[in-house]
C-alpha cells in the first residue's frame, strides 16, 4: 500500500473559510448532561491564518513538533541537488518566524514513501535527533531505519547509526521518537525481520512472507550506543504509523495491533522502570481488516493525562475517535466519535494543552475533494469547543500525505502536503485565540476567519 510522494499528480489547494459550512462533519458524541453543557463557560474562539513555511520548492513528508522553549521544528524531504533525496529542517521562534534551513542528510539509497515518514526530535540535553529510511537490498521493501544526532543545533550531524541490527533484507520503519533520560532518545519501530523478505507488499498483507511484522523499541545515548532493545509485540499491522508521548510514568507508545483473526485495533504500552507493560487495546473496536489500512493512531500527553486519536472502520463505518486516560495510558475511557461516514479518511494527529485537546483529520468526498478538519475539545474530552475546516484540497488519494499538528502556549500550528503542477509542496496554518490575532497586518486564510461551533456537544 506504499507509493512515492513524487508522483505526477496535479491538484490545487484552496484554503477554507468560515467555520460553519452547510454540511460539516458531525461534532463529537460526548456523554454529558444538557445542564452541564448549558452551564459550561464560553471560551474564546480560535482563528486560522496562513503560516508561510521555509520550504518553498518541491517538498513533502513534513514532521512538526513544538520545542520546550516555545519554538517549533519542521523537517521535510525534498529532491537532492544531484539526485536522490535530502532531509532538511528549520526552526521557528515563539512567533513562528523561521530561522535558516539546514540539511540533516542526503543520499541516493533512501526509501521514500508517502506514509513512512522521517521524524525529528529534541532530547532533554537540547540535542536534535532525526531518522530516515535507507535501502538495504534491491527488493522494494528492503530498508533499514537510521538515526543521527546533532549537538550544535543542527549545524553538523553524526554518522547515521542503524536502529535495527538484524541484518535482514526486510522492512523496518514507521518510527516514533521521544526524549529518554538526560541525553538519550527512545525509538520504536515496526520490524520485519521475521517476514522473510522485502519483495511482496500487496495491500499491506506482505504476500509470501513467512512471519508477522513486529513492534520493537530501543534507547540510544549521546554516543549513539543502543540499549534496552526489545520486542514489544510479536504481531502488528504491517504499515500503520506508531506514535509516542512522554507521560509522568514513562513514554506511552500506541500502534495498530493485529491478531490471527485480522482484527486491527489500537493498542498501547508504556515503559516503566521494570520494562514495557503488556500491550492493551485502547478500545475494543474489533475492526476486522484483511490488509493494512495505512492509518495509524496519534497520542499526546501532559503528566498523567493522555489522549489517543485514531481511525477505524469497524462495522463497515469509517470513524475518527479519541479516548482519554487519566493514568498515563494504563486505562482509557470510552471513545468520543469525532467524525463518521464514508468521506472520513483518518490520517489523524492529536495534541494536548492545558486548556484544550486538539484532533486533526482528513475527509474526502465527491463534492469537496479532500478537506482538513480540526476539533478543539475540553482537555478531558467532555465537550467539543470548536470545529474548524482548515483547508480544502482539490487533490485526492495519497498525494497529500499525513498532515502534522503541534500545540504550544497560545498557538497551534499545522503543516501538510499539497500537489501543484505535478510537484509536492508544503503548506502551513496557524491558529490563535481571536483576542490575540491582529485585525490588520496578518494574512488570514482566504481572508476569512474560521471559528467553528462553540455550542458544546451535538449528536453525530
């Protein structure tokens, strides 16, 4: 189910205006009393504006994170100057203004794919880490995960270290990174060492493979030395993204599980002092799917509070759901349904702040093409505060990739891929409370404000 981002697709992106369209997707079905909803204090609405990104030429596969100092980090892949590909990044300040573009790595032997994307991360000591995928053999899906560190803000980078050390010509990817200890980085990835080869990848089912895709994790220190390498799950979905969020009790890792009956629900595990906990399903959707849907979950956390958002088509109905945990992912409450119906594509992203939880996802229908939606909810998911159509994309299918979302103090930023004149390009948007957005001198998307619904819960 993989395909290259550098396809000759053509589409035009038209950014959305107005929050309440004639037929928006249904807001969250959150269990609360009408009295509580009526008594809920009104919250300021958030407004969308254009956020120019530093990558102005052909680029795709963005990764966006919030930095502890209030800034932002964006990485992306673009065509190399002499062929191949280059992984680049830039850092923005608290105001969203970009610094210089720097190159992390470049090469001709990379595996570049619309769904299995590189990531950038910050360790506790301020060091930058980044990963990408490098071919290990001629077979299409034979590639390894490599990892590099920069201790000088991204000016220079270490020699890439191979994350998986099995030496098999199989698939390794769908990586999550998180800060680990004083100077290390945690890494989780899907590992195909038991699948037997990298030739077949039909519908995500890995035709002809002898074994299942597994989930592994390890830690790398400032010298790129590996430790704590272990298998966390012996059978997972083949090509759905993983995600990780640091909690007060250790990193929380979420992924799409798989069993012998082809049930592919979202599972969570957390690393504690004694090791990783036994994986448990976030919710028993019981989605039976004979092939990988290429649609992984997203997690976000603050202290012991955590949320997970994901796509499912259990029962034949496409849905985007989110669930909350108050114990760092040990248990989760019943999921909130944010959107449902045939147009729902998923490709979700989640963020959690002190005052709100955020979930981003894609829809696609015959009338509007692809649209990018953002829901702002109470941190405990008890009610929906606002719904925003961030962008309308004329393209369809995989070309728009996986949008990225990052939340900070008083601002939320989004980056995604569009296809124009046969080339992939990046686009960005910024959301801020109306009171903090200047009425002049700021270019709002399509000269409109997107404020959405603040009336609380409505049935889907």
